[in-house]
């Protein structure tokens, strides 16, 4: 039974001290903390990698904009927050806004500040993942299924940029072959989208496409997940096929291959050379027919130099290679993407948002999008949650976008040679002006957002002559 007295004052502050954060940051299980309103306050690195949020600032976003219910009315984090009761040893599939279904066993503990609800802390262990499809897209079926799967295609890729179109043109030709493919691009550029498009246009389109996030699965589990196990191979080992067998006749995507151990890369090389796999504990090998696509989020040659990717497997996988341009290099595509996601979220959330304000368009074109298309997609989704009118405005955009843009604007000015205190003062002015404007000229709301006293804020505004 849950003893609420024991948790009477186990609050966010107590589980997020610098010392405790240091533990969470280095754990091999996922840890996340939300406040009493469901706003994400902390997510440790392995949880970010597992869910594809490595380049997206998740702090400050509502948890429902990062995860969507799967076969449930509400995500477990919100259920725990609403009921104030823990959900322990909960085995379930959860869906991320980055298009993955992930299988976990997780614990959800409510947090209290002197008896008042103060948030939720979650601990998760991953047991597998697969591509996440909407209701209009069919789930994976056995290899001998008669009907084809519905995956993203090349027509799903939005953009007219010359470099992007050239990449699409070259990737289309890859579909006619079964050679290994390497896709290089920063996080959020659409590497899996390209991988699915190649699969969809190939003769393997009627068979499974299975993505494997090499960074999210602990090394000691990944080998068994890939190659399978035989009963008795180790304590409680089941007789279970691995992903190579499940993807037979189809395609396996190794996402973030540069995070895979070099020892496991050597075993992968064996599969590439003779198309044979051996389950852990098995005496005999099995023949498989699987196309390998590898995706890396760092320069591949640099990964070889830094010993993140074996040289032999690099040359074996890099038969066909495609480099996806970052969003800041193709800003002319941003208006197209904005319109695409506006229609997408209108349909998804049953809204009638007609347009973006001109100020929002200017902000989106000025921002450099370090998280690329995925970040743009998540920002627009967040804006949809914040909006209650027919136009998306500056007030609907997450604060971190405006803060980063303020820094970029300051850097665009010539501040070289200025003393540090003067550069910091300019940045402080930008942040205060932006928050004051966003809060409609309310000193109280601005002070609350910036987490300073009204007196301190008034003093700074007078000091900097902010009207």
C-alpha cells in the first residue's frame, strides 16, 4: 500500500539537487521529472537519447507535447499526477512525438510539497522499440504478409532546396539495389524519413522496416535484441528471435550507429559479409535476408578517426551514402514546412488555426534551428497547445526560442572588444524586454516568469531605461 505520509515532503527540490542530478545524469535507466502542471523540469541524457530529444530542449515543455497516449486515454505521467498515487512496475508501450513506439517497464512516483501535489518522477527501463504509426498507417506484419506496409515515401519529404532535392534524387536510385546505405545528418534532419522512403520504394516494401536506436538500448541487452537468444543461454533466457529474424526480407535501420560498441560492430560486419546470424547460446547459424541502413549524427569520417565506428564496417556500410542538409542551410523550405505542420496539427488536434502572424514567420526564418526539422515540428506542436485563437502569435512560441534568438541577435551586433559586464547587460536587456512584451506589460507576470522580485525587476528596468 502507498503510504502518503512517507512522501509528504518528497518534492521536486529534494530530488533535483545538484548532487542527485549528478546521479540521474549518469544512470543507465531513464529518469524524468515534471511539475504539478505537467511541465517537464528534468530529463536525463539516456532518456533524451531513447526518445529522440537530444537536440530539443525538453525542459519547459508540457509532457503531453513530448508523449502521446497509446491505447490509453492519458499518458501514465499525467495519470499519476491526477490521482496522486504511484504506478509501479508498469509494463507498457509509450508513443513519442518523434514517431516511435517504445516498450518499457517504468515506475511513476508522485511528489509532494508539504502534502500538496508537486509533480511526478519517472524511472524507465527499455525493453524494445519500433516505428510508431498513426491509425491510418498499418502496424508491422509477418514477413510473408500479402498486403504492403504503409511507410513514409519520398513524397513525404517536404522541401524544394536544391541540395535536398539532389539527395532525394540520389536516394531514389538506392531503392533499386540491396546494397547497404549510410545516411549522415544532424539530429532532427530526417534520417529515418529517408530510410523509410528508400524502403518504401524498394522491392522490400511489403516486409518489415525495423529501426534500432543504438544509443537508447544498453550494450548488454542490444546483442540479444538483435540476434535473439536460445532458452538456457543465460539465467531466464527465453527462446526468442532477434530483430534480424523479425526483419527477414525487409530492412533494419541502425540509428546512431556511432553509439554501438566496437565489439558488436564486428558481429554486425559478419552479418553484412555472409548474411548469417547466430542466436546467443545457439550452435547453428541461420541465414537471413536483411538490408542494412545505418544512420549517424556525426561526421562519419570523424567517427572512424575517433574510433566510434570501425574502419572495416564503415567501408562495408558506406556503399551508398547520403548527406542530409541541416535546416539552417535550407531556410527557404521553412515556410513550406510551417504550412505542412499547420495542416497536420489542425487535423490531429481538430483545430482551425488559419495562419501564422508575420512576427512568427520572421522569428522562424531568423532562428537557426539546431534541432532541425524535428525541432520546428515540436515548436509548432507546442504553439498549437498554447494557442486559443485562429492565428499563431509570438506569445504561443516556447520561451527558449525567443531567448536563443535574443542571444543570436546580440551576437549579430558587434560586441567584440566590449567588457564582459557590458555584454551581459545587453543580453539582460533583451531578455527583460522580451518577457515584458510577452506578458502584456505586466510587471508582476514578468517578474514571476523571470523568477525575480518585482522590486528587483523594477530596479533593473529603471537602470536600463526599459519603458
